[in-house]
C-alpha cells in the first residue's frame, strides 16, 4: 500500500490527512508500546508544524521547500526488488561484519547475513523486535528522542513501521561490527521514515556501522530517528556514512543516553545529498562518562549539509569531545550548530568542541555557531571555530619536494580530514572512507 501526499493542501495537513486515512490499517500491527504513541505524536506534529527558517535552530536550512513535493508514503511491507548485484558496489572491502540490509527502511532478510552472533545478541528489524522482545522495546523506545519539541521526530513517531534493531546483553562483547546497509530504491518520489533502536547493556561492547546509498534518481526524503542506550561500563561505537546522491534529502536524528562509566562515540561522514540535516543528541546521565561526537562533510556542487549537536552533561565527572570538519567546493553549503549544556551540580566536566572548515571557492558557504551553556563552576569547557583556505605555505613546501600542485593540494586536504578519521577504530571502514575522500578530492582538481 502506498499513499500519495496531497499537494493541494498545506504540507502539515498532507501528513495529518494521510495519518487519519491509514491509522488502524496500514499503520497497525506494531508493538503496542509503539502504536500507543502514534496519536499523541501526530497531534504534537500538528501543533509544532514543519520547521521553517523563522526558528533559530533552522535559520540556515530550509527543509520545508524539500518536503513540499508530491512524495509517496510507502506503507506496505512490500519493497522494490533488490538483489546481491545491486548492493555489491556498497559493500566495504575486508570488513567482516554481521550484515543487515534494509530496502526503503525495511529489513530484507534475503540480502542479510548475520553469521554467528554471540549468545543473547539480537539483530533484527524493529518490527520483529517489537513482537519477539517487547520488554526491551518498551523499556527504551521513545525514551530518548524529543517528540515534544522536534516536529520531524514527532512525525516519524506517528508513522513509524520498521527499521533496524540491535540489542547486546550485559557483559557481552560483539567482536565483529554490526553493519546496517540502507538502500533506497523505486521509481517514485518517496518519503521514508525508518526508526532504529540500539541497546548496549551494562558492560557490553558493540560497534555499529551504517551506510546509506540509493539505487534511484527519483527525489527522496528520509526522516530517520535513531535511539540508543549505553549502560554502565558499556562501550558503543557508531559510524554513519551518507552517500545517497544529489536527489536525496534527509533529516537524521540520533538521540541517546549514557550511564555511569560508559563510552559512546558517534561519527558521521557526509558525501552527498540535496539537503541533509543531522541531529546528534547525547545525554550523559551518569558519572565518569566519555562522549565523542565527530563529523566530516565533503561538499560539492550545491549540496547543503546541516550538523546540529547537543551534548547534555547532567551528572558530574564526565568528559566530552566534539570535532566537526568541512571541506566545501563549488556552491556547497554547510551549517554547524553545536551546543554543550552543563546543568547545575554537574561539576568537574571537561568538554571540548571544535568546528574547522576549508572553503575552496568563493561560492561555497559555512555558517558555524558553537555554544556553551554552563550552570556549574568547576568545569573545563572550550569551544572554537575556524574557517579558511588551503595553507599555501604547506602547498609550497610539498611542491618544493617534487609534488605537483594538484597532488600537494590533495594531500593537504587529506591531512585536514585525518584528524577526524583517526577516531575511526574499525580499520576497513576507515580505509573505505579515506579512499572515498581521496577520490572526491581528486575530482576537485581535474
């Protein structure tokens, strides 16, 4: 079943109407804890409305014009036919992983290869987890993403049907990465709303790699919400590569919570997209937490990428590290708005935040706004932003050593990005990203 969004009415009304038509039909059969939140979420979406430039948080990103298109909502479990040959170009060489393939936000078991998972570990679709592990889903679903204040999170909550699910029980170490490959396919312009839930319990360790690609040239908008929980003394590494192509737009919201002595790292690399908005929100709700947020945007043409982060320190004795970098070419635009919040009583916080950008053309743009909001007096917090061009002295030095100007500039840009890539602990994935970056920079100077 598909539902065409009526373009003759206001954009908010299109989704509200589609919800009323499909509620109890295409939007049924979900775990009760998910289904019961739908109606509250659509009401909240109606109150908030689609974000516009009038909102400070969306000042530089006009997502409403992208949403205002004749998209189709695919609400049936059937997905376009995709085979191994289609996904072969998206595989990551030498990365031995538990693989799950999602086509238009739904798990395709025929393309997935989980291999031997450690005892108690569950990797599946969210819909399957809702049926087979309702206690886990009910404990964590909808607990970390902000439905009350984020309209598109509310919209996702109203329409959610499926997505990725990973659960690692206490004390379990998952040696191989869990690889979620997201593929968009089909001839129609699609509005997709996958929902993901990752739970890493006390003392557990897991690495999750997500890659987003497209097999269609149609316009697509993907409104993704990912929630994660990192228990006491647990460690979660999360990596996301976005490379869907110039006709794809998305809002990708990640929201999670950490407990005592845990480590959580989230890494985002964006290669393409018409309009991309990434929200990364982490709450360190425990003492002695370590939180790491890293991002790279390699811009070209007229792509627009907006990275918003919120790091909430609500308990004492924690540290957070945040580093986002952009390389912008042609008429590409990037936005960075990072906020570190230290609540009253959260003493002995060490928080670092930095945004660095290289602008290669006069038509590329960067809007940056690092923020600190501190209500405690025993903290070490810093933030900063730099914007500039390639260091000409560095280029001259490399050329004096026999390199061509083209090769010298590529090496300088690679070195700029390597500070972020050094945080990637999955070696094959890091080399995969590094090779993609090398190819992009080579294309800059053809």
